[in-house]
C-alpha cells in the first residue's frame, strides 16, 4: 500500500536501501563490535543526498522540509536491522541539523551548513548531564562571558555521536539567576582546548551508535558560536521536540514491523512437534494481535508526519506518537522474540539486537512518563 508516499519517495527509498546494502550492511558487524560507525559512511550518505536534505540548496543541501523522507530512512534502517548504526544518521538529520538550519545567522550558515549537508561535519546535541535527565531546566553546565568569548565549564553524558561529532550544540546556563531564561546554546567545535571526550559508553544495545561523556574545562568558545540569541536556549529546545519525538515514535513503528516480518518468516520455516510453528494456534493468535496493533498504529503515525509537514503537529500529538510507537516497539519485539526460542537470545539474530535496542526507546527523547504528562495537560486542559 502506498500510504502517504509518492513515486519520488519510493525512488528515494530504493536508492537508500541500495546505499544500506552497499555501504552499511557489509560492515555492520564491524561497526557493532567497534561501538562506532566509520565517519566515511556519513560522507558517502552526503554524496547520495541522505543527510542534510533539509539544508537549503544554497549550502549544498536538498532544500526539502518534507519529513516523509526522514520517515523512509527510519523504515529502511529498521527493515535491515541497522537501527543502532542508523541512530547517528537520524540524529544528525532529524534532531540536530534543524537547529542549525533554523537558528544559524548568515556567517554561521556559510561556515557550517555545507559540511552538515555533505556529511563531513557530524553533529550532536549535548543536553543530558550526570545529574539531570529529562529536566532540561536543571542544567548545571555554565558559560561566562569574557570579551568576545564564552568560558564553558561542565559535563554531559549519554551524548549520541559524542565521539564522531565535529559540531556539538551544548545546552548551558549563561545567566544563573534567570531560570529558564538563562539557558543558551553554544556550538563547540572539535579540537577546542579544554573540550574532552570521555569513554565511548558500553550500552546493551545500539552498539554502533557512539555514545559518550563530554567534558568542558574552561573551553573558550567564540561569541560568534552562540546559536540564536542569548537566553533563548530553552525556547529553542522546545521548537524541535515535536519532530524529535515523532522521529523516535515512527522508528518504533518501523522496528515493530521489521520484527513481525522476521517472525512470520521464521515461524513458517521452524519445525516443532512435526509441523511449522506458524501452524500452532498460539502463534496465529499472537501474530494476529501484533499485526492488528501495527495496522491501527500506522495511519496515526502517517497522519502525524503529514501534520508535521503542515506545521500543525501539536506537542501532545508528538508525545502520543512517541509514547505509543516506542511502547509498541518494546511490546512487539518481546512477543516476537519468544517464537525464536533460544536463537532469539543469540546476538547474531536481528530479533535479539532489536530487543536490546528497543529498551532505550521509552527513555531517550523524554521518558514515557514525561510523554503521559504532556498528553494529560491537553486532555485536562
């Protein structure tokens, strides 16, 4: 079924799948064991137009704000079981680059956007701190103005692309007395003195998405690297949260669909007690339930994508997409893995990797509990 996609979208899908087959999957196990994607993958993706397609054409991007292309990338990454490695790409496209496209001034745009579009400048955003999770208003990283520079001090953790990144948007406090109005965004560049990367964190899933601790010790960041206006960082963070949450939710649906497809194929081939396990009533009932949940979810996610394209997606709807999509992902992968028996617990099976990767989905981008709080505000008025 064509759903919300045109012929151009489907051509893009075919092209991206070919890219995955040629550039990512032959080395995916290598990336998983290394805990990081080769930087060259980003550059190759840039050559084919798979990163930076929201960057204006004047800076080498695709100039598109059609989020259906982002959705296709999520769906294809999930289908081939490369979600962990693809997380860095989707973070770069869906979550970080919109800040640069929206808030760069002319000088910054000329300096950064061409590299973001080409994949030569890998991006990250540093929000979470060791003592703060979803409470962004509680950040402790500080920046003090000194002439034409900001002196940055603090630490961040769980930062995706933390090792590979060349440009890191750092959420920091520039006015300790101003509460949320004292938060700003500074872009820290690779190689700045005092900017150090900690260890590449050893996660239970999404291994090839490098995730690091970042440390800032008297880092002198040029005032020209402030993204947007001083004191508006908290406001800026809110502008892209709907897209971020939609991105995570739609990947959740894609991962659940991939899990179902793998399971259908496996249950038709696996024989137990003299027949394929697809023939047992329990198998039929569970897969029927899973297929129904996916069929019911897909139109809602598609509707959210189109609303987002029209700039009509509300914070509550985005929260619903993330809440339902990620909880569905966890639930589906868990139920499907059961049919694989012991093999489902073996890391070489995509379902096992999907199981480990699914657990964090209800945590990052705002926990399920935070999503429920956002939704309840709209429900209760």
